[in-house]
C-alpha cells in the first residue's frame, strides 16, 4: 500500500519538493507488487509548472487494485491524463475520486473490466448524474456506485411530509437519518425513474448511494417552510404531494427481472440515500464500499 495525504514536504520550496518526489517515484517504480494507492491533500502548484503528481501518469503497477485520489489532479482538467493512468491499470477493483475539479464523463473512455466499486465524491459539476449514465457501460462488473446528487435534498424533504390518508400518520417516520424502505411523493416520479435507469444500464449493479450535503438539506427545508405561494396553488400542490409511490412500482416498469429494491438514509456529516436492487438474473452479494468520509 502507498499513501500520501497532506504531506509536510509540500511546505518546502518547489525545488526541494520536486527532488523529494523524484526520489519517491524511483522508490515506487521498484514496488511492482503495489496493490493500493491513495493520493490526497492539497498540493500547491508553482507558477508555470506542471502538477507535482503528473509524473505518475506514465507509471504502471500491474497488480494495483485499489486507487483513491482526492484533492490531487493528474494532468489537465479535461481528464485525459487521468483517464490514461486509470485505464492502464486493468486490475482495478475499487476506484474513488473526491474533491477534484473534473467531470465524471472522462471515465467513459476508461473501460475497466473488473471494477466493482466506484465512488465519485465530486460536486464540481451540476450535470454529474447525466455523466454517470454515460460511463456505466465502461464497467461491466460494477456492483457499487456512489456519487453526489443534490437533487435528493428536495425529494427527501418532500418525503418527510407524506402521511397516510386514513390514519394521518407519517409514512416515513422518525429521524430522517434512520429511514428505511422509504415511500416517495409521486410528484417526483420522473426523478425516481432516473434511479432505475442506473440499474438498467449496468446489469451487475446492486447498490447506488446518492449523497448530498446535510447543510444543503437544512437550507432547502428553511426555504420550503417559508413558501409564499398563493394558498390555492400551494394546497393543490400539497394534495399532489400526498400521493405516494414505492420504488418497486417505479423500478418494475423498466426491470422485469426485479425481485425487490431496498432504500435507506444514513446521516454522517453528509446525507446518503442507499438504493439496493435485487434481481432474478444476478447473484446478489454484499457490496464492499470504499473507505472514505
């Protein structure tokens, strides 16, 4: 395993940093059995100089199976150099990219035949969910997928207000961070259908985790609680929101092999919505998530 996060050498003058990294790379070149690599921390960049980790792009470790890159970009923001580096490592089973200013779509040109876990903790581009659909065919063995999607703030906030028309009890009761088997408002059915498309596009996909900032959820609810729409329009919308739908109803429309779909929310600094899909034609194994915040 090789890990470098917030290294103290980056506080040194640029020439000393370059020399230290050159020695480090020479040492890494001799580690032909390297299986895990973590690159992180804020890396300074000298004016007019390439990124300090760029020399890694030309390296190759045949047994590398786990790669975690955060706050450290290899090459340009178009993702070309990083795609080259990743695609060279066909033994990768787990890939995590976080806090880097790059679109996920660069992975569409990075097929990985044995990748099982993909974690894209990136919130730089609002179109990330659309990017995710384009990259899924590159990973024919993918079982676990996590990425940021701030849209779930609105959906979960609306789900909090759902009540039984008979008993008037909350359909999603208790603290949101402990919800399971969630019932969703029918007003968001088009967005719910987009979740089913992730599983349809990736035949082996079992678990999708949608992440949003907990602070963003609090802000959304504050705005929602101060709604100044005319009373009649608000009441009509409220009646539509009280109509609910289950994920089984949504997913079964596009997935004939569906056995069941589970959902739950976890709150640990962020708000994570877990979707786990079980199918008749896919062996269902426990998903192994990449360690990370």
